C-alpha cells in the first residue's frame, strides 16, 4: 500500500510539473490556481505536493537541467551536434524553453547554476571545463564569448513561429558553423572608424520616459524583475502607492511601458547609426557597438535589458515590436545586400521569407548577442574598452563562423 501511495504521489507531482511547463509556454504569470485548473485539481489538493509557486519553479528548473543533461550526454560531442540536439529538444518542449528564458531574466545566478549542474552530472562536461580552466586567459575569454553566442543562437532557433519556416532559424545555426558567404569583414581601420561612429553623446540617449519609468528601472536594477513591486516603485519616486494608479493599473503595465520606451529608444539609435554603414555587414557591427555603448552608459538598465532580451527572442520575426515600427527601422538598412529585399506576397505562403525577414532575424541576432556579451562583461567588471573588444570578437564570430575559432 505504501508503495502504491508513493507511486501515486510521484505521478501527481509529475502531472503538476507537466501542467506548469505547459502554462509556462503560454504565459509567464501563471498561478497555483491556473496549475490546479489545468489538471482538474483543487488548489487545496495542490498544496499537498507543493507549498507555493516558488517550490514548483525550483522543481521545474531541476527537471529542465536534468533534461538538458540527458540531451547533451546522448548526442555527438561537437558544437554542431549539441546545438542541433538542444534546439530539437526545445522545439519539442516549448515549456522548457520558456522556463529557461524566465530563469535568465529573473535570476542572475541561473546560468552559473545550470553549468554547475551539468558539470556535476557529466564527466564529459566536467573534463571540458577542467581543461578550459588551465588554458590561458585569452582562450578562456574567447570560449566564454563563444558559449554566449551559441546559447543566444540556440534560444533564437528554438522558438516555433507559425509565420516562418524553421529553415530560417536553422540557417542562423548554419551561420555559426559556416559563416556568411555574402558578408565581408571590414579591415581593422574601418572597424575602428565604425566604433567611433557608434559612440553616444549624453543628449542622444535622453528619453521622455519620465520620473516613474526611471524609478522602475532603478528598482529593477536593485531588486530584479520579480521583486519589483508597486510599493518599492512608490518609495523610489517618493510618492504614495495610490498616486501611481493614476498612471498605471498594474505593475505589469509599468513594465510594459518601460520595455516599449527602451525598445523604441534602441530602434531610433539603430536607425540613426546604421546610416554610417556602407554595407549591411557594417550596419550589423554598428548596432552591436551602439547597443553595448547604450547599456554601459545606463547601468540601471542591465536588468531591464535582461527582460528585453527575452521579449526580443520571443517576438515574431515579421511583426511590429512594442515601441517601434519594423519597416521604419528597416528603411535605414541595406536590406538589398541580402537578396531582393522585397516583402513576399500572401500567395507565397506564411512560411516564405526573403531579404526583409532575413534582415529582421540578423538584426535581432546581433542585438541580443551584443546585449548578452555586454551584460556578461558588466557582471565581470570589464572596462568599456574590453567589452567593445569582445563585441568585435562576437561580430567576427557571427560573420566568419566557427572557422574564426
């Protein structure tokens, strides 16, 4: 009887976790009531297995790490093999993908915890990092950047989007291996000139976000997204909580407005700076350096851009994004360099893509990689020149592929 009860309890816990994974793929703000309703349980019955949402989330992460370990251990131990296997897993398990993204957004220690779990559970992975730790600092920096680029690319390639063929996302993964035949890396002198062009003056980054949005950014910087509350925002602005409700109904409305403002600001800067580039390749480099410069000038936005990375990765390729119009942004880019640059018609089908869609994908790719490398550098205490140097390395890696490494 005891064994039967244990098995029943285990099955129920697994059922609860499966429901939470499904809900995670649909929305990030699910509640215990949502989980209970998903499997036809009462909320009271749910408490027999988990104390609160935090305990469910902790177990979701453990199951995510266990799953990734199984995938990596069972595949070809090459960058290409691991990329393809993890992408295939995430595409088949979208809830696991969203749990990964939410972990990256809400927990600064998420990546480190994941790596520690993988190292402790795999001799192969442990040996890889042990060998890496005895190499020279330059090699370790290069490999760290490569891991960041691969991780971002895997996430971008893993989302299922009914509006595009997965061949586009697969193409980004191919670029990591083969490089982009149609792109030529500018020489060092030209890259130096473009780096200077991507510099930002204080007046260029001033926005009309207002006192409340600036306070939200500071609170997120101090406490993280999940621990940002109306009360803390009110305290930061020196106003009563009730006065904030004249402007926003909920904390989520505030966050959405902040994200819209910041993505709009970045789109404006990207459009302005892209005019300097003589080719689409140069324009990609310009937006990567511009992104890095903006973040380094506004350190309070580091945690905000963790969230923006999530939103950028999860958004459709062929849609308007909160704070800006996609076609207006693309008007500044040399989309024709990518082949045609004209939008497909409805007759071509929902999965058709051309230079325009490829341009959107590459801009997203470059932007998220740049913000990831910059956030990593800021967390490590790197100075601005080192961060910009790492951005240049990441750019070369994107364009030239694994032959660069």
